[in-house]
């Protein structure tokens, strides 16, 4: 019986070390935070690391760094190092998250919903 991916990532520090080539989170490009959205700009090429290829496949639509970390079952620090590599090769791009001010007012949405229910 195999272990869940979460346990493999947590219990194998040597795997994370080889995955990131021993680099720490500080080497990641500035501006990549948990809520930063990542979008793929390229398809995975032959010989691309499996984790990087997975990021490129899953980010056809914007995903946050936190979501990528959860889907890959890897710590955010390891994901930011992978993203720094992909950003450096122009294989992904970052987008700022939607600011709270740009979101619609919840009271307005509720009023519209009630109006639609009365129809």
C-alpha cells in the first residue's frame, strides 16, 4: 500500500532538496505570494521536470500559488522555487489577485438575487 503524497512530501526532505536543487525560498522571484495568480505561457517540453510539467498543465487558467501547492502536495516554499525557474524561462506569468475593491458589493448581489427570485 502506498503512502499519500502529502506524507511523501513531508517525510522526505531529501526529495524536496533535489526538487529545488537545494535552493531556499528566498531565491524565488520577488512578488510571488500565496495569492499571486500563475498562468502558463507554454506547454511542457520533453525532459521537463514532472512537477514543472504539472504546473504548466494545470495553469492553463489562473491558479494561485496556494492552490498549486495544494494540488502538487508540496510545501509553498518548494513551489515558489519551481515557479521562479518557470518564470525565469518565461514559461509562466504572474498576475495580481483581484483586489477586494474590484469585487461587487455583497449587499448589491443579495438584492439582485432576491429580485431574481421574485420573478
